[in-house]
C-alpha cells in the first residue's frame, strides 16, 4: 500500500434479521455489526392485531469485534438470560391488554420492532411472523361442520390433518394455517364456542366428529387416505378418544399436553354445571369419566369460588383422581385401538393437569399392547401446560380460562415453555412427514 493509500472504510453499523419476513415457526438470526465496544441495549416491541402491546429488553456487552449475534451471546441482564435470537418473540411481556380480543387467536401477521442502542449508535430492524403463506386457500366449512379448511398451494391431493382447540373452544386457525403451509390439507374443526356450535363443551356428541372424519375422507380425498388428528389439552384428550373409537378413519394422532382418561366438563360446562358432568356422549349416553363415583377425588385444588385474583394451580385435583385404580380403569381412553403412530407432548410442571404422567401412562399402555406403529413422547422438563406454536410470547404463565374466567397457573417458565414449543413443533413436523409418506 502506498503512503497515500487509505485503509478501506469499515461498513456502517447495521442490525439484520435473517430472514426478516417468514413463517412464525421459522427461527431467525439477529446479528448486528459495526457496533462500538461496550454496553448495548436491545428493545423489542409488538402491537398485536388484538390491540395488546408487548415489550421486552435486554442489555449486552459488545466485544472488540463490534459484533452482536443473539444466538451466540447471552444478555448480561434483561427479560431473558440465554443466547437465543427468538427470545425477542417469546420473552415479550404484555404491557397493555387487548382492545379487540376476537383477534387474539387470528392468523394476521405479527410484527416485532427492534431497536438497538450502543453509545451514539441507534439501529432499527423489523421481524414479521406469518401463520398464512402465499398460495394457501382458506374456505369456511359447511355441511353442518364448524371451522375452516386450509388448502395448500400446488396440486393435490394432500395428506390431511384435523386440528382441535382445547377447553377454550373456538377454531384452531393458527395451527391449521401452519400445517397447510407445510403441505397438509388442514381442517380447523370447532366443536363449541364456534359458529353454529354450542357455547359449552357439555354433552358434545362424538357423532359430530365421526361425521367430520367421514366428510374429510369423502370430500377432501386426502393423499393415500391419510388423516391425522391433533389438539392440545381437551383437544388432545379428544384426538386420542377419536383415534381409539374410529381407528379406520384416523391415521395418526399428535396429542399436546393430553389426558389418558376421559374427563367431565371441568371449566367449560354450562353455567352452574358441576365440573364432573359429561363432556362427551355416544349414541345419547355419556362417556364414563374418571370423576364418576371416585372416592379419592379431591376437588379442593380445582375449586376457586373465593379465589378472586389469586392464581389457581389445579393439577393436584387431577392427581387425586388418578389414585383410584378402578375409576381410572373405567375412564381410560383405550389408546391401544388407535391404528397408527402416536406423538405425545407434555410438560413436567403442568399446572393444569399432570400431562407428563398421563402421557407416560399412554406410552406404557401402547407398549404393553405391542402397538405396531411408532410411539413418541416429547417430555419437556420444567415446561407447563402452554406448549404450542413456537416463537409466540411465553410470559403469560397464568391466564384467565376462556370460559370460566378463573386465573389458572399453567406452570413452567417462559424459557422452558418456549423451548418445549420449539422442540415439540419440530418433532411434530418430522412425525407427520414420516407418518404420511
């Protein structure tokens, strides 16, 4: 280099999200270059389509290279404490409540604004998370069925999956849209608190689901006749129950935080109805629940008439019911009748009910009956009940029940639940790919 030659200019400071706009289940890289060494603060903010406002921040120490890579460097303090770029999503904390709660479970894109400050440098970036992708078509169900059908891009036929919500009711559009983005014809089937259906889970006839399954086979005509079921919580109980009752119509089951036994209406029944009264019927007769005549059932942890704003951790009530072997045997879901692979997802700190114990019991039952198909259990240590779509805020550990309004402690921590959601989703994607091949 001559004496007059100048050294190359350093690139200007930049904050990058890679990719900036993608499906919500896709992890991103978040990297900054050209920063001054020393302290830096990253702030994340998201205005949800339901009007709620979410924020998180963390402080970092930038090294001499001027690089901050969120997957390689943990904060020194803040709302998360691990090296994980997606913490800008799962560590978000709600600072303003929803103003339009009907959009809380919608499929509108979610945007997170990022601001990084270091000395005199201030950088901005934006991360967009999508449930629906280009080419996926949504059609509302008819023929006496409630919910939405998501049709993947490209020529069919496609393998199919029916998606259920839990005891909050409604229609599981977010997960269905994501499954369609992955190439599955996804039917988000509502069974209560959805258009044309009752407001409560009480006395829901299994014939409704039989009709839906036959409709999927006849109208959707899925590739290779493959129809999977998936749901979380009560929707997982339902998925296992339907797989066992209609094995010729169900090819595989993915059950998030499931039950191994049949339960009553719990918190989703009609006003004034006891929680042990039937949620499911078949040919006009109620299905036996684990609570029916159970002499060891203790509802104390479940009942919250005087709880006020106190969080309720109700899992001990469900543990008590499991201590009476005859009641458990009478209400057991006969999972050995399922004619296909089964994937179970549970959290060891589930505050709603003991999903890890339930899932362990299901695995033992299937192995005792020499189940001919693969059986997997994603047993998430330290996670609670809120395991689902990855990269959503995981900080609302206690939430009001959508029907009863009681503030329920779901268990786990934001980090454990976020890790479990990411791990379970990846396992489910692989499971479906192998099961439908």
